[in-house]
C-alpha cells in the first residue's frame, strides 16, 4: 500500500473519531493542530487505525510519533 493510500484512510479515521468531515490532515499535522485531540481521542485514533489496517502498535511506537507523518510511516512499515 502506498503512503498516499494510507494517508487517505487515516484521514477518514480522523474524520470519524473527531466527527468532523472537514478535517484535512498532512504529514505535519499534530495534536496542536486539532482542537479536540487529547489523550482520549489519541487512544481512539490508535485503536481505530489498528482495526482498520489489521495491525498492532507497541507501547514504544505510539509516544515516538511527533505528527501524522510519523504515524503513517509506522503504519506503512507494518503492512
């Protein structure tokens, strides 16, 4: 799966989790860019991404992400 395909899928997950069809993400998007992105929604994002892609993240991977680009690179590495 190409990075752009992963990004499109992750964007749909963000829209579902935040219940906002207007959210547009990029590699640089981080929790400071989305008002409601807190620790609870971060967990919801992780679980939704794991289910959608059929993967599991380690407890060390998640805190290492600085932005959506890091998250997408991690997903790509697991596919």
